[in-house]
């Protein structure tokens, strides 16, 4: 009797195959729910972070404009970047550029943007060799009327070093600094005014600059998390950059703007496995930055 009782007691304590399968199924459901909840929470945090990044950049531009009493603008673009090696897919992301007005172009001579009225040597390095202006950066063109919004991300890539030049007003030619002098002729005096010029890099000569155009330099560049873009106009491997997915925002010296400050952002995902094959899937608007009365 004792061996049989012991066997029955052991059998009553063991799990049947059905019980094990049910337990494993429940564990699988719980694990799936946990993973889905984790990824859902992660995506929610990423969306919140992207929206707050945009709103913070716009607020920073607004505060900078009013504190420095200088026109400040926010430009938006989408870029396609390599995520690793040459065999990896490209990653799309939105980029924010906060820029401040630095001066006005007084003359345009081919690839030279001249400013005769501001000592650019106080803010930039100088060079006597215009063929070696150094690494490039974006020089943005703002509207002449402070109340107008930029039509798009108009910019030229210029060298980090400015070139010492002079503009001879009689025939509007560009001469070197060593040619500074006053010339007499035809009962008139032609005055050669010294100045400095930005040197536009190759491939960026179509900026459409003209005398009187305000120019601005970047004070901050901020990237959105990978996969988030502005608007729905995604770049491709052919274009690589979309320069006007949404309209830029310009704040006047008083920190006010008449433009919409709620910006549309989208989340993209890879769809074909190849480079540049990304598709916007969901869209959000960022928080609006309102002017204070």
C-alpha cells in the first residue's frame, strides 16, 4: 500500500502537458504585451522629444531676437545620412538651424559677397588668398522687409575666412586691399572703399544674392531623432537634402512674428530595404509658441 500511495502523491504534484502548454501560452501573451508596451512607450517618448525639440528651438530664437534686438530666424531641412558603413541603409532626419542677422550685402562680384559697412574681420578669420577660404558654412539670405517671411531656405555655402577687398564705385569693379587709393579723372574723384567679402564655394553659386540683401549666420544647429522629418517631403538618395519642407520662421527685433509657429513633423520608416527608401507613416504638429502680449 505504501508504494502505491507514494506514487499517487507524486503524480498529483506533477504538471500535465496541457497545464505546461497553457502556462507557456500565458507567459507568451504577457511577454508580447510587455514588449508592445515597451516599444509603445519608447515611441511615445521619441515623439514627445521630437516635438519638444522643435518648440524649444523656436522659443530660443524668439528669446534671442528680443534679447539681442536682432532679427533671428529658424530654418528647417531634411537630410539623408549614412547610418554606418557604405553597406548600411541611409537614415533620414530633420535638422533645425537657428540663424541671426549679421549684416547686409553691399556688392556682389561673381563668387564674392561684399560687405563694406561691417568689420567682418572682427567675427571671422581673414585671408589674402580667395582661392583658399577654408571650410564652408551656410550663409542664409533673409527677406529685405523685416515683416516678410523667407520664401525658402535660400543660402550659399561660403568659406570660413573672409577676403579683404575694395569696391571701386566708378566702374563697380573688385580690387585688392593694396589698391586702395583715390583716382582723379574726368573732373570726378572715384573713391575706393575697403571692405571684406565672403567667398562662395563651388556648386553654391545660384544663391541669387543682390546688394541690400540681409545675410544671417547659424548660431545653433539641432537634429531631430533619427526617422523624424519636417513635413512629409522626404529626401531621396538623388536629392539627399530637402531645403524647404516647411516654411522658415523669422522673429523681428521685438521677438514677434506674424507666422505660424506650430510645425508639422512626421515619423518615417524604411520600406524597401535599400538606400533612401523611407516613407512617412504618422504625422504630428508641434506645440505652438505664442507671442506674449
